[in-house]
C-alpha cells in the first residue's frame, strides 16, 4: 500500500552525533530516490545534545512544512521523547521492518526514530523505505489515534 505522505514537501531529517553516520547514509538514500529532504543536522561526529536537533525536525512536521520526519540517536529514546512533546507529532521508534510498518498502519506515525547503536547496517534504509511506502489503515486505528492528544 502506498503512503499518503505529501511527496511535494521535504522530509525533515536530523540526528545527534551517535546517529550522524546513519543520517548521512540516509541522505544519500533519499537523494538516490529523488526524494526532497531538509537536513537539520548535526553535521559531524562531535558530541551534541539530541533535543537541539529533534525539536527543529518535530517543529517542521508540526507546522506542516515537512511531509514527515526521520530522527536518529543512539537509542532513539531521546529523540522520540523530545519529538513527541510537539502537537500533532507521532514519533515511533523503529528497530525492524515489521514494527516500522505497524507504526504507519496502526499508529499513523509521522516521525521515524532510529536507534543507531542497536541496528545493523542497511536496516535504516529498509525501515525508511517501508515508512515512506506504507499507508495508515484508518478505521479502528483512527479512533485510537484520535484519542492520543491531551
Ligand atoms: C548519546 O550518547 C546518547 O545518549 C543519545 O544518542 C541517545 O541514545 C539518547 O537517548
């Protein structure tokens, strides 16, 4: 099933130092697929604080300036917790193909958070591909997603 993401808008992508190498790989992946993206940093392996990158990515999704977001840190917990403070953001941690697919189908996740220190090379690309190309199922899942905000 094809996703309903607006492909005319950029994908917002960001990481801390632990996710930097994966972010650069994913940027090459998005470029090869001809998908527009906006890189919110970080731009090196130097130690940084993940909220400084998770907030701008989440804000781009919250404001509708990005179709969806990709965030990478060591565990994915820090970026996911930070991103989920933003209204309308549903940031899900993906560490495998099926859980990533279900994050779209059941939770209508709009930010994929990747744990760089707990996945194998190549997994991040596969998960992003699944995230982009999987649609929200709606129905009973929509009823549940509509109850998330507080
Ligand atoms: C950085 O060492 C690490 O704490 C960070 O990448 C992330 O795992 C935090 O949740």
